[in-house]
């Protein structure tokens, strides 16, 4: 008689535990990297500077521009992130908030490089927003390209070079 009561009771408890585990697993938040929404607004394209083809992630929303490369521990070699803006001839400010890698910031206007901030290093972790160094092109630009530090030096990229954005 005890078996007739205990076995079904144990089976019901196991069933409830499995349903609870499945429910918890399915309601856990999805990590941004695995989420299809994480890539919304980011497209992969290529641009050219001289004869160098550079694969880029194109970010075009205010949220993605604000995040940029923050939090990343690496950037693929010879690739970059291209920031586009709704209005042309804007003068954005960039900073290294939550950055983990050093980068070159290449400022582009009308298909030409107008300024390069080379080997921009991450700020110390915990640096307050008001203490972060701000980078600015000093003139209106159309695009900003971030690449690994020293990419511009290693590839002889200079102010005045033409940037082919026809595939963007």
C-alpha cells in the first residue's frame, strides 16, 4: 500500500521539478551575443583605403554608436567598426568609456581622411564620465572608422587618403 502512494507521489514530484527547471531555463535572459536583436542595426560590409580592403561592422543606430567597441576584448585583425550618422557633416565626440583595447580613430569627411587619432588607449577601469578624455575631429565629418591601434601606421594610412565607401 505504501508503494502505491509513494511511487506516484515521487513521479509527480519529479514531473513538477522537470517542468520548473524547463520553465526557468526558457525564461532566462538570452545573452546579447546570442540574441538576434543584438545584431540589429549592425551590418558587415567592406570599405577601401587605397588598395587595402577593410571588413567593417557598420553601426547606424544611436544606441549602437554609443556602445561602439565598449566591453570588447579584441577586434579582428585588419577589420574595424564604421560609425554612420543620420545627418552628414556632424561633429561627434568619442570617448573610451568601458573600452578594453587600444584603437586608432579615423575621421572621414567626403570620402577623405581628415584626422587620425592614433593608438588611443583605454582609460583606467572605473574612470568617471567627467574624467574621460574626449576625442573630436575638429571639423564636420560623415563617418568614423575605429581599427586596432597602430593599424594606420602599419598600413601607411594618412590624412588626405581617399576612402571608398561605395559598398557601405
